[in-house]
C-alpha cells in the first residue's frame, strides 16, 4: 500500500464570496502546475479547504508514477468562471470523443450526452448520477483523465450544450446525438468560490486511469483469504448457529474463507453499540474455533453510535449535530474521531481475531426514510453534511484501517460508500439493490474510478438465477453469498419463506453440486487474481475493468457493459437468467475458450448458446495460466498446489510475486512438447501438473 | 378564474450575502404579517426576488377566502436561521401528526419520515422528491398548511432529526419510526439569504388546502368538452389519417370530444417550429371538419424553438444562453417572451380553431440525455436555470393561456410540468412513466398541492390491464387514451408491434364493447364532474383528493393511496391488473355501491372479488346523482338529457351552476314515492328520468 499520512490535519470549510448579483459569470484566471509525472494541477479562484486531496490519508505512489510513459505537455486545458451559484469548469470535447467514469455509475457506461449530479445515495434508482460511490473523475478515449477535487455534489454536463446561436450557425438539422460534434464537458460546483482540478495524461485511456490510481496511492493488495469464498450467515444467528454453519461448510466440502456476521451480533444494531449480544456468550472462543477451521470472521456494523455504546461518551465533541437512528455520527474528518473509533475497534474486535468489517449505511441512506444525516449538518471539523457525505465512506474506512494497521494485520472488508482516491483501500463496495444486469455494469464501471465492487449473491428468482449470479460473483473482487435473510444456503432453497421454514428444494443436492463447482472455480482463480491485484498495486491497472479501457479505439466495444476484463489476459461475459443465447463481442487478437482451450478469433461478435453449468470466459491465446488447487479455504496448503494450463502456444508467461517472495510464482512455457519452466515461490506454491489445452 | 395580473413585472435574481465562514448558523428574526383571512406571511432575512408569489399571474380569490371558517391566530410558528449554505426553516411537528403534499409525489403518500429534494425531473424513479411538479407546500393532520415561497430545489426533512443529546436523554430505546415523537420539519434552501413562507389555517386539513388553492386564485373551470373523452392519434399521422380516426370514432359509436395530434404535425419537432408539416396541407379545413363532427383539436408541442421557426428570431434577446435540441429556450419569466410566444400561438393556431395544447418536455428532462437546459443557465429576466426549471411549466402555461385569453376562448390542456400556485391553471399533468399503481398514487396526491393529474392510457400488458387503466382514467381530470405509438386504438390490439401491423386481436370487438361502455361512463359523469370543478373554483376543494383530506383523524385512512374521492360524494377504488380480489377501506358513514345502489356500512375494511367490467365506486348514502346522457361528444345536446339516480333516502341534493346559468341544474328528492324536484338550467339540461337505486 502507499504511505499513510501520520498526522491528521485541520480541515475547515471555507467559502470565499461569490458574485451576489444579477451579474454575468466572470472568468477566473487559472494557474497550472505540474505536480507529478504526467499530472498537472489547475487552480481557479479560492477553492474550499475540505477536499478529497486535502483530506487524503495515502500519498501518491511517486516511484510507480515515474515508470509510466513520459508525457511532457498537459493533454487538455480547463477554463473556469464564477457565477452567483458557484464555480463552473469547462473542458473541450472533440468530435467522437467518448467519456467514462464518474464513479460507481449503475445505469450507464459511456457518459457522453449525460447529465450527472454526483450525489451520494444509498438507493440509486435512475441514471441521474446518484450512487454509493460518486467520483468526480473521468477519462476519455483521447487518452486523458480529469479529477475535480471537490467534496460537493458537483453536476457534470458531459455534453455539447451548444448555445442557440451556435446551433443556428450549424447545419439546418442539428444532431440529436451531440457526441457527433465538438463540444465541452461543463461542471458546476455550487456554493464555492473556486476549484482545483487535476489532469492525468495517458497517453492511453488506461494509463490515465493508472496515473489516477497511483496518484491515489496505488491499488490495494488483499490478503489471500480475501480472495477465497465468503458467506454471510442469517442475521439472527447465535454463536452456536454460527459454528453450525461453519461445520456445515466443511462437512459439505464447500470451500469458504470468511464467515460474515450480520446485525444480530451486537447488543443494539440501529444505532450500533459495537458490543456483542448476549447470544454470543464467548466470541473470543468462537473466533478462535473458526480460525482453527480455517475461517476468518467479518462483522457487520455501521458508524452511528448508540447511547449505550462505550463509544458514545468518548465521541462527545467529536460528532455531528444530528443523530442517525438515535446515534452519534462520528466526525471522521477529524483524526481524533477516527482514532477513538479505530482504537476501540482494535482493542475490542481486531485483537479478538476479527479480520474485517462490513461498513453499512454510510452512503446517505436518507431517502430510505431519514436513514442518514442531513446535508445541513455541521461537524466539529468544519465540514457540513454535504461534504461529509462525500467523504464519510472513505474516512470511515480510514478509521477501521487504523485499527488493523495498529494491530499489524491486513484486512479485506466491505463498505457501502466510497469516493475519490479510493484505490489503496482494501474495501469492496456492495449495494442493497439486486439487479444482476445492473450489478455487472457496476463491476465494469468500477475500474474507471479506483473502486472495487462485489455483485453479491443473496438468493435467486429461481435456481438458474442463483447459478448465474454465483458464476458472476466468483469473477469479481469478493466472491460472496450474503444470506443474511435466509436460514440455509440458497442452494438448498431459493424461496425465502420456504428456506426459513427449512423446506429444501427437491433436487437441492444437485444445485449444491453445481454451486460447489462454481465456488471451486474461485479457489482455482486465486493465484491469477493475486497477480491482477499486484499490478493494481504496482502500476495502477484495475484488476476488473471495461473492455474499452484496453481497446479505446474499437468502436464496437465502446458500449459493452456486460463483459469485462480480469487481470492481463482474461475476458468474462456473464450470462443472465433466461438467456438461452448470449451475444459476445471479442476484442481484436486471438483468444481461447477458458474451459475448453478452443481458439476464438477476435475482432468479431457471435451469438453463443448458453449452458447452465458454464459462464463464458476467454483468455488470450498463448496464456500460461495458474489454476489453484482445491481445499477448504486459502489457508489450506493444498490450494497452493497448482496446475498450469497452457493456451495456444504458451508464449505469454505468468508472473506472480516479483515483489513478494512469500507468494512468488513464475511460469513460462517453452514449447509444445516440453513441460515448461516453473520457478516456485517461497510461499508454498508448487506445481502439481501441466495441462496443454487443445 | 381568478384575476390575471395585467402587467408583467421585472424579476431579477438577487442573493444577499450569506455567512461565509466556519461560523455556526445564526438565527434570523422573523416578521409575521396576516395577509388574508387565515393566511399569514412570515419573512426572514433577504428573500430572493424571483419566487412563485412574486411571479404570480393570478391574484388570490379574496371573496372566496372570506367565506371560509374564521381563524384568528396563526396555527403554527416558523423559526429560521442562516448558514453558510443558505436558509434553514423549522416547523414543529407534534406526536402523531401526519404530513401530506409537496407536489406530485409519485412514490409515497404520507411524507413524515421522508427526505424530499423538490427537484423538477421528467423521470422520477425513486422517492427522493424528484417530480414533474414539485410544490413546497404541505398540510398536516393538525389542520394547517405551510407554503415556502421559493423557486429553488428546497430540501424537506419531514422528520424528527433528533440530536444525539436529545436521543440520549430520551428512553433507552429510541423509536425507529420518528413520527411517534414530537419533532420538526426542517427545510433547507441553499444559496439564499432569507425566505418567505405562508401559513394557511384550517381549522381542518381540507380547509388548509382550500385556502392554499384560493390564495393561488381558485381552482380552474374546464369547458364541458374538456371533461369528455380524449384520444391522441399516432405520431406519424397525416391530415387524411386524422380524419379517418375521427370517422372511425363516430362509426364505431365511441364518444370522443378531443382529438390530439402528436409531434408529426410540425415541420420540425425536436426542436419545434410551430409550423404545420407538409403532410397537413390544409389544417384549417381539417380543424373545421373535426369541429363539424363535434371534435376539438389538441396539438402537441414543447417550447424549445427551432432555428427554422418564425418564432426563432422573434425570441432573440428573450431566451436563455443554452440551447435545447438546438432550439431557443424562451425566457417565460419575462412578460415579453410570453407575449411573443402567446401571440404567435393565437394568430397561427388558436384562431385556426385549436382548442388546447400538450406542453411536453418542459420538466427538466436533462437526465434523459441532456433534454433540457442546465441549472447554470442564465435568462434575461435574471433567473438562473434552477429557478427557471421550477417556474418553467407554469410560465409556459401563462404564455399559452394568454393566447386563449386574447382569443376569448377557453382551453383545457395538458402539461408535463407544473408547480406552485397552480390551481387556476386549466392544465392537467401527465408523465412518460407508465405504472398504473404509481399513476393512481399521483392522482391521490395531486389534490394536496393544487394540481390536476391524468393517469393516461396508452396500451396495456394485456386486455385486462388496458381495461383496468381505462376504468381508472375515466375517473380522473382528463379521460384520455394517448395512442401516439400505435396505429390503431388499443382495444383492437394491445401488442404494439401487432397493432402497428394492423393485426387485430381475435376478440377485439368484445374488447371494444367493454371500452365503449367505460368511455360511456365518462360521458355520464360530466355533470357531476362539472359540479366538482365548480367547488374547486368557488371554495378551493380539490375535485380529486385523498381520503385522508376529508377524514384526517381516521388512522385507518392515513396511508390509503389507492382509493380517492371525486367531488363531494364519490369514492373510487381502482383495480389493478391481476387483482382477483381487492381490499377496500371505507370512511365512516353509510355508502352505496355506485353501480347497484347496495348499501355499504362505512368505517370498516373488506376484501371484494373483482369483476373485469366494473371498477369499485361508492357514493354517499342519500346522494342524488346526475347521470349524463349518451352522445358522440359533450357538444351533442343528447348528453344533456340526464337521468337522476337516487341512492338511499335521497337526502343529499345535487347542485350545479348556481353561479353559471348556462349550465345550471338543481336536483333534490323529497320522498321515496315522489319523483323528486328538479330545476333545470338554461344550458339545455333536461331530466330524462329518475331512477331510485335499491
């Protein structure tokens, strides 16, 4: 990970005076400064002091940035003006230029032609910009990115917005698709007297994203167990019941690394006490027993602190002036509040062996019935509620991460809100929404903005839906079934009521067999995923990303938001329930079917007949590909006995762990007849066999 | 209607200076003034100049206001403070007090516990406050209303929002439903240095709504033809095809008053020219022919003016600085722009015989792909785009209304955006959304905010869905089928593609028979609806309204948003496709089944088995009820030969037209054996027969 800033800094909201009349907007002089290789900062007027950059807790990964392609000149220029409403920024758009990003956008992929208000919202139901993780950063197919350093709900008009006069001058028939003409991106930030923006050179769109991620501190590196399979048990589980779940997984030979507990573990959950409920009489022994069975433990919580919590009084003077669920809202913009909160978590939970948390409800759930603090809230740090919403998810992550750092332990956790400069955070986003198609689009889009996303599985409309969702989630940052509202695993019964009455489906063992196999795929993927995350850390390449990021000039791929790339050589095309066939669009080059090794010529599209027991996956022709061994969890040494698959001519070697001898693995293949060469790491990796795919 | 202000006034946006530091919010002194009977104005700080009240075009209906219950003291007090973000207002809420209103809210009925941002949005998909017609006016079950006089997207926290300290003081277990405790409504208006609010006394919730509607100018009075049946023809229709539709309606004996034309009538529609397309070679003769067949003509349009329109140059200097669809956006906040726009419409369209318009796309459709102007727009009147969005629908209606006023003709029109103080406007809202359940909730909620709503019918999932939707729409302000995307009436074929290929359903004549009967119900309702609108005009009672408005203290009715009241004696409970049974909750008192006369004791709930050919409708026991005669349109004198139904003991006389001798009708019944007494108006109404329901 990047460097964590050791001291908190004072943040205070400060807004200089705006034009307060009927005057026209006045232009603002811009100051441009090269701050890092290929990164320029532009400053206009008097920017606010509380911004994502001013509050950052990770420093840029300078050494890694220095290794990217050298770009001498800023690839784009920004203009600004000040109106009575706030600051307006303009960035020119060329004819045909395409725009991506703006955070976890659930309802659209390409952003050109859209208006987006980057408002944090737990229940985003339309393509208006509302999301769990808005990020004022975009990249374009011209190979650059721009980050607006603001904690306000900025409005992006990613569009032409021609004046009528310009339009009248143009041809008689104005285009309805404005992307056909040169225009501009216009960004309005209300209630500020200036702004700072960062320009990220490419020269490719992917390198612009890499630069943004490295500027953020570089991508996170999850521990191995984070890449195994996760299962969240029913919310009303007792300590005894949790152990039964654990035994069941081992007895049924279903791999599982992480058991997650839902609200019932706490003595009071809305708001939270962060104290164990009486139905968990000996949590320490439970966590130890789980560890003995090779399980890690993850705990649900949110930050709103109940009056009966030991933290309540400690947060006096370090909280907002509005309650949520009757609980205090910690002022996580303050180092003091983060430390109080983090220290409590270390002492009472992390030191007990808890490996991670699920940070719920931190995403402005106020449209779900006042489930959050108002934008007009005030915090001792000087932030108002709007700014706090934009940074709350990340600063909450900082508090939790502080607990693990002090304990000297890694974590890989879940969070329902994130935002700007998030790449170094080992936290994966999730949502209470549950549309499989939307979940996949979120996964595709997450890579543009330094975010990780889990298309979690709960149950399914039917068995097919369950299988399709599970096949997707094992090709994502966290392979998780979140069965918080059902008593039994969904493969025993997808119907919620029947599941809770222990009425299992007639053929549940068959469904379990299918699911066991799919979860097994995840275990096989772990070494490959580790390498993908290693790149995320080292050069900022998102481990999960859109096709257009690697192939920005292939128009056919410009709006493919139901396929994605994993690591440096894999393409996944999830199938949705009900699809008897599925159209797949392949990038240029030669590819191989991951399952059969069959060669697929790229550059075209084809309709494939789906199979319930397979998700379409392709790897680059020539790939040498590690397949992890089977075992009950990644802590099982058997999982490190790998098979090596050789696709095509095996000319693409595989490399893991050049910087981490603990997990090193170097695989190359030197000819169709030979068995290839393998350098195994010190971590216990060993080669079980080589398999040359046809 | 109320008085139309004769002169436009200068409106300019002016924002005085806000606190610009980290200071706490400072309290604002409030000034309270009684402005009309039972209406108080409270002023805080320096309010903006461009507000709904400052821009109003109708004066309050003072004489009608003087007739309401006398209330000496303001029923509630408001406090305000100024922060660096803007102005915050607080209104106390009592334990158990319930809140309704805030405009055309589609996703919730009772507002307590909700956060709502009153943003104009053409595609409201969640319960966040976005709507076609936001209105910063609410009423509560304590019998008062508050109107915040702002054109900003105000945020309403209709909720407790206890501070943590208050919560800690309260009992250990804070309530998750905050409505159980006393709290307050908190309203934030950003970017303003003060605000004005109006308090409307009841003493009942209904009277508070009446007072608001009379303050707005009193309810509109539609012409008779507006209350008949409307049909919008396929968007690509030619003049010849329009006449074929008209003939078909008469041949198939389906009553129809209004034929509506969609975008294809114009030479260019996105943006608009307001000039007839060449496929309408002689619109004047078409409109005259339609009139001869007793049809009125309604034209689709929006306000964004294409460069080839004769209006384009005239609007030079009277338009915003951003184009929409490449067209000029008229500055309708200016009297000059309204006059230019209205005069053109009078001369070229109204004088031709056009009876009304459908004003589309005026509702901030920018989340639908930049289909509107940005909030950062500027207008010559001084308004910015946010303010303009809040008033655009109404000021557009003013421009169109001006055309009809000058021509001395009434109109009844459609609009996709409305807002504050809209009661006098003879315009009915509609939406491109199409969920029947949501459409009924909109109808229920519209009555709280001086709005009229049409749950328009297009086609249906299946015949049942079509029938259910049609049964609902005939009990609404406009009984309309909007068949703009299908070539034939939906009763011939609900499937869009088959309909457009002229492949009719096998049993379409049977479906047509059912629909003819339902449309006939509408014709029968016209006299009753006229009386309901007369009350809307005279005392402000909404013709369509929620049950809770008349029965605010009946907890059982507090969240009934799928039943509604029409006029002074009718209750409608729409059925949704797929409902084999339907739960109905009756207010106290005795009621009669509208169709059978059967007595239904109120005060309870019951599950009824539905019938495809009936929508559950009830009238108050004792009602004397006029049933209009059948005819091809309301212009057919046969429709004025009415039957009088007597329910129960006939002790509730019916009165229409006490103020309008043209349409007068007074019906009372003096005993089970007699035929009752009728005073018929000068309008041609005559009594055909009396029918005593069992």
